[in-house]
C-alpha cells in the first residue's frame, strides 16, 4: 500500500516537465495513425469484435438488467457481461450521479444509450431494450434453464417468488425472474439473482447451439444489425459470462449528487439506490474482449497492457493475475491514460523488468517521466511492431510482483 501511494504521489508531483511530457504524449498519434502513415516498422491491428447493448425492462418499463454482448473475432461465441441497472454512468468520478435505470425512466432510450456508452467506453453495433416477451423469444431455443440463485427473488407486482438454490427455469419464468422488482429494498440487492439468471442462459449454451459457421477473418464478418442475428452468432459457440462488481453509495452522497430530475424516478415510495462499478474492473474485462471498440476520450496516450505471469509465480501471494492487471490499470487511470487493450497471456513468460514500448520515438523521454515506475521498475524502448490505435504498450515484469510479496 505504501508503494502504491508513493507511485500515485509521484504521478501528481511531476512538475513542469511532467506537464510538458503530458502535452508531448497527447500530441503523439503514431499508434492511432499507424496503418495510414509511412512507417518503417511492422504494424498490427486489434481484432474487430461485434458488440451489443441489451437492456431488460419489466411491464412498467423499469430497467432491471443491463448486459453487454461481444462476439469473438470469428463471429461465433464470445462474452456476455452484466452491469447493475443502478450503476452510475460516470463510475462515481464526477460530482453528479446518473444511474442507468433512472436515466432510461426519465430521459428515454437515447439518453440511456449515451450513458451506457459512457459507462463502458464501447461503441455498439446493436442496441435493444427487451421486455419479457422479447427475452423469451431470444432464449427459447435453449430450452429450460437449470439455475442456481444465490438469493431469493420476489416480484411485488405479482407476488411471484423464486427461492434461493437450485431450480429449473422455463424461458418465461427466467424472464419474470430477471424483471422482478421490490420497491421496499434497494434495487442492487436483486443484482446477484439477476446475474444468476444470465449465468443460467450462458451455461445452457454450452459448446454452442445452432448452425452458424465462423468466418475466416474478422474482416469477413457481415455487419450485424439485429439482436436476433447477434444472439444466433453468440449462441453458436461457447460463451463466457462475467458480472461486474459494484460499490454501494451511501444515502448522503446520493442525496447530495443525484440530480433533482432523476431523484424519485420510480415514485416517492421506492428506495433510492445507486452503485458504482470500478472503472479499472470494467476496463479489465472490456479491454480484454473488445479492444478495437473502446474509445479514447482523453487527450492522452492510448495504452495496451500486457501480462504474462504464470500462476506458480504468484504462489503465496493474496493476488491473482487479474488482480495485478487491475492494480496497474488503477494507476494508469489515475495518470489520465486511455487504456484500450488488455491482454493476459498465461505462462507466456513475464520479463524481469516491466517493458514499455512506444510507437513514437519522440515521446520516449516523456514516457520515462510520466510512467517510469508506475507498475514496477521499467525499461522504455521504441516498439519493433506498432499496433494500430496504440501509442504505448506496457508489459508487466516480475519486478512488479515484489511490491506485493511479504517481508
């Protein structure tokens, strides 16, 4: 913890040269323009992945679930990531809260899309808000869904209950469970149960259903314009599911930072609740599965973070590979960095010293000043291969692990 604080303090206290360095980095666009420039090193590009934003609403139009789907580059299978409908679109980083469910309720679908893009950083090929009937239509091909609910779900409008534990849900029952609401408790209490319904859907996909074939290259993937087509491709091969964790905001902060226009969006008798997804966890997941779809909103360099630790190297540490990547992401975000790609290559072999490779030779000095030891002692060099859209690649070294080992 002392090392982390020291690292963050050193980033704040960069002084005049640090300001100059940040301007130098902001002016560099070699990585972002690599494929269109006359350069003398080989270039690569991040794979294209199709994306979908899915909102689930109950019979009154109240948002109860948010999910992001990402296809594999070959167009079949992929990932589904669930977010809390109570999540603040700004990840708690601004002085004004914008929970997704209240935004949809008060401002409508367009504002919901914009705030979901702000939360995730992604652009989307398909966006659809589903009611129960539409959800049933999409998942019925999977048949009944064996589910394990970590909590009981209760819907106050119908009185229907789903007890905690193992059960088998029909597609219609799954839709009702996913849209269950209870205004007498904070909405986030129900999120683990809703995530379990999504997990049941993904588990039922197994190795894949249907007959959609993969494409030879991501460049051969036809443009996807409907959620029906997206789900056919997603369900055609195995799918990974992840539910993003959250931090519950206290009543005082909600009262202070929730705009009057969004307060009481669901009536005066509904418990007000807002949660925050940590930006570093959101990036860890989405930059791993959809790197080519992440935007770079800051006037700052774009970064690809790479890890190659073996689990044996972490033996005796209270951290896993994802934890280490997220810690480094937190530091990079504090340094006002656009992280657009994260790659974790299990057992690929981490270098001894953290390696920073830059696309633009003119920014080496600025990178040394601003990122010198942000994730362990580093060596900075000019990249042998430039990745389109990436200014800086950081490959974590074994020296980074020393911060977290016991005495």
